[in-house]
C-alpha cells in the first residue's frame, strides 16, 4: 500500500499519468546522488555495460540513447568525414552553421564573442537531437580542444587556440560556458574537452610518450584543462592517445588523482577512438584487451570509443574488475545526463527541451546567425603587414582588382567540420563588396601567364594561397604536401610552395596583397620582405569571403592577433618530440627573432598607451591587483585594440618564463576617443608550482608588469612587490 502511495505521489510531482512508470531518478527534487544511485540500481548488467559507450540510453527505463557530437567550430554533421551519416546507406548532408577553425577563433582574442559562437552551436545541437525529423547527433559536444599548440608542425594545430596556457584557458572557459549555458541547474549541451593531455604530435601519437616534469603539467600542459573544469564548469574530458612519462593517458593515475579528486571533474572521462585496442597493439601496456579494459575503468574512464564489450565481459568473468567498478564510473556518466535533463520524468521543466520541438525554426537559416558568422570571421583576421597604408582599399579610387590563387574561389572544410548551408568564397565576397563599378578578374593559377596578366591589367592584386586542411586527399593519415598537416600527420615543412605564385604576381603588379588562408603558421619570409600587405585568416567559415571583404575594404578594422610564435625557419624549432618547452619553445622561452611574435597584429588606425596605474604597489597572496591603462585611438579609423598584460619575475629563485600573459581585452575605441582598460590580476595567478610542497607557491619579491600590443611590443612597465608571503 505504501509503495502505491509513493508511486502516486512521485507521478504527481513529475506531472506524469499514473499509467506511466515512475522512478525516483526521474524526480528533480531529490538529491543528485539519490537519483543516480537509484538509476544504477535498476539497471541490468547488460544495460550497465552498454552505458560504457558514448550513449546514455537505457530504453527500458525511458532514457533515450543520446551520444556525442563533434563541435570545434560548429556542429559537425556531414562534412568531409561524413559525421552523422554512419549507418546510412549513403552520406546524408545535414546543414549546420560553420565558423572559422578553432585556431581562427583563438585569433579573435575575444572571449565574449567565443562564448556566443558556442551558444549558437549548442542551439543547433539541441535542435538536431530533439527535432523528430532529425534526431541526429548527441548532447555531449567534443569541444573545445584545450591542447596547446607548442609546435607549428603539429598536424592538428588548427584545432587549438594557440601556444599560451592563459589565453587558451580563457578561450576554452568561454567556449565551455557558451556550450553549457547560463541555467544554474541544466546544461544546454555538455562540453567534453579534448585531448587530455600533451597530445601535440600526430606522427606516432598512438605509441609515443610526451615527457615533461610536474611543473610543466601544472603550469602549462594541464592548465587549460584545470581552468576548464574549475572555472568553466566542464564535467567531461577525453583522454588522449599518447603516454605521459611512459604511462598511457587512458590508464594514467592522474585521471583519478588530479582530474577527479583535485580539480573536481565528477562527470565523463572517455577514451579517444580505438584507444583500448591501442593499449595492447601500440603501447604494449597489457597482454590482453580484457586487462586493458579493466585498467581503463579502474583509472576512472567511463566511456569507450571502441569495440569494448567483449573485453569488459571477459574482465568481469576473470575477476579483473567487479560490477561495483563499473557502477562507480557510470555514476559519473549519468551525472552529465542528469545535468542535461535526460533523467527528468517531466521534460517541460528543462529550459532547453523545446528547441527543435516547439521552436522549429532552423537556426542555421537565421539571417542574424549569418551576420554573426560574418562578424566572427572578420574579427578573426590578422593584419600581418600593411606598408604605405595600402589597406584598406578605397573603392572610390580602384577600378579593377585581380583575385588570384587556388584558395580564391573555394571554402575548404576541415576533417572536424560540418556542412554549412552555403559558402561564400573570397572571390564572391569581393564581388559582393565592389558591385558592378569595379572590374574583378579571376585567375586560379599562373597557367599560360593568366595570373600575371590579370595582375598587370588591374589596379591591385590579391593572392589567395594556403594549406589544404586534410592534404587534398581524404585518405586517412596521408598528406601529399610536406607543409600540409592533418590528424595523424605532422608537417614536415613550414615553407609554402604556393608563395612562388605571389612572386609572379608581385613582379607584374607591386600593389599585391597576400591573403594567407591557412590552419597554421608558415615561414613566409619572402612575402614579409617584399609584399606591401599580408593578411591571415583560417579555413572553413561559411562567410569567409564576406568577412575578408569587410576587412579589405575597411568596413571592419582588423584586430586579430597571432596565437603562436611564427618562426622564420623550421630550424628555429627544437626536436618535435621535445616536450620541455623551456628548450626554446613558445614566446615564453624562444630567444630567436620571430617572423611574427605571439600576440601580434596590426590595425588600420593607431593607439597610444598611457597612465599605467595599479591600486597598490605592495601586494599580498590573497589580493587582487587592479592594473589599468589609458588607450587613445590616435588614428583615422574607429577600431579594436587588444591590450595585453604580461608579467615577469626577476627575483625568482626558480626558473620562470621570460614573460607570461596574464590579461587581455579586445576593446572598441572610436577615433580620438580614450578608454581606460582595467585588468584584475589575482596574486594567486602569479604562483609557480612548487614540487617540494606539491602546491602552487607565491614568491615574495618584485613583479614586473608589462602592458603592450604584443609580446614584443611592450609600451609601459610598472613594478610591484609581493610581500608578507608567509
């Protein structure tokens, strides 16, 4: 009798008919742990083993099977990899909004913008998952990539926000918050950061070990993941293929000891695709799949991207693991499901449940979304050179433009891209901008002198060159051009063969602009020495051409900034497998003369820095120092500036970087206007990892504050002192 009364009460709370099954796990008024424990107690062994996949589905208990989506710069359905079409007799295209590559998003240096990018993506993910006409994809989104681009040869540089841990952590936190939303109880989607960690070599990635000390783990390679969990609120990560100091990441004790216990990730930890098998065949860490599966589960991993079931059942039969071991990791999986609202019996209480159900306007068709992608694209563009103010182009003076090169009339998608609803090439974007009053000549190459002739006949020439994101051939782990790279293949060159086309065009017309459309830096030394203007933009944006045109013709003032040190030669780099960045990697330790430094980017206007102030000159461990600077737009154009705050520690008793980024803002300033920019700097963020104390330690002594427009363009200095350390 009491049980029937409880069921009646529970169904009433959940607003379900008495004929429906009601379980405590469906009741959002109960504590999370009670709900999750109840769910697991109701599951059969087969259901538990199935839940070790990327699906949360328990159909018998009314929990729909919902898995993962790729989403580095837009939801990936379709695209070159045919995401979302697996199991279909032929590839099916599902359009989604596609932004610039993650590398380009990083070059915006604009966290508010990135958060909105992720929010747009999350809306589309919910739409596709919940709309009954589609039901595609999954609410766990594999993004952002919090790996650090320590070396420009890394084949997946395009997926990273750059080489700096502070910048990358800020961008990652913004993207996570955009994906998960602002509701205190429910997530719009769940962010799954990848690939934890130090996964920045593709050649041999399934068997190599990334070797470095604990300080670099805490201060560099692990830092963006730490911030993504503790500040961004991410509760899901993917373990990488590689080892760290000899132990494969999917069985590394750091998952339990640090990621879960210290950082507080109580959600999903999953393997990368096929990683279980690679434990045996590549790492040779275990003799059998069953032993590998058992070790992976005991390390805290609760989801396999692998054919894992036979191995798990064998591990159970042989006593390598128990059902209790499986239950432990399933609790973490279902915590994410709970935050997504998937366990609630009454979905009307979930604030995102109507997307795609009653709100059925396809978000990728929205003109506002299209305009936003265009803005993001323009904001991602880095002006690398602009001699004699060749840019912006004045349509009142120009009668003809030559648009030249193999990247001029296409928008190339990368391997983790979806299929956009439309694509605007650079050629089309320029035609859209100039109308009928300007002649636009197009030459894809210099076959039979067509590029030279087009340039000679025009007032200005724009050469569009750059890499192919997956090496022109979808064949896996293959890249025919040495300077191209992709997943599974690191770059073997930094020089750009296509730069010869720029030489031909420049000979025909000195008013030649290089538009480098690329996923990573190139050693374009000749172009920097000879061409009057150079712009960098990444691949993939559906609004590539319009965004580029907005910058070329001055509708948007360029303010993108480099996120890596662009070296002049591959010989400037340490060996690829040297993960000790102190050996000359990144702006923090590179002592050479770069082609373009970290944080670099020009503008059509000019800015003056003055009045560097702090609210204190002596600071203490628990303080937050307020650092302010006045910035005046002294040029002729309204535009954005990106002031950057760096710190250095001349009195440190341990080895510290030459300088470290600790603040940045992208600020719009009208011509003639002065704005004061304030950086709140927590003294705790000035600590280093003390391996003896096994804790972050704040040293007393002098700290030099540096404010500038890049890591090498420091405009103002000020010293403060950390006191009363103990």
